[in-house]
C-alpha cells in the first residue's frame, strides 16, 4: 500500500473536505474513539485532545451537527 500512497499526489482528508463544504465532521469516530482507546491504555495524547477541542468548537460555531 505504501507504493500506492507515494503515487497519489496531494489530497485533502475527509475532515478537511467536510470543513471546506461546511458539513458535519466525523469527530466522534475519527478522533474521539481513538482518544478513548488511548485513555483506556493510560496513554497521554495531548495533541489529539487539542485537535478534538478545536474541531468541536468549530462545529459549534458553525452549527455543524
């Protein structure tokens, strides 16, 4: 799969596309679930927590639910 990825060129993630088009972002499944798993295993993931807080703030600001 790595060889396929290397030939893809630039692309936007689904979260970015949702944001550009002002659609609800899949924060729960793409970010919250991994955070819950990390916490279950006593792992510190402060960057992930920050990303979640920022994405949820943007969703509230633009009523994207």
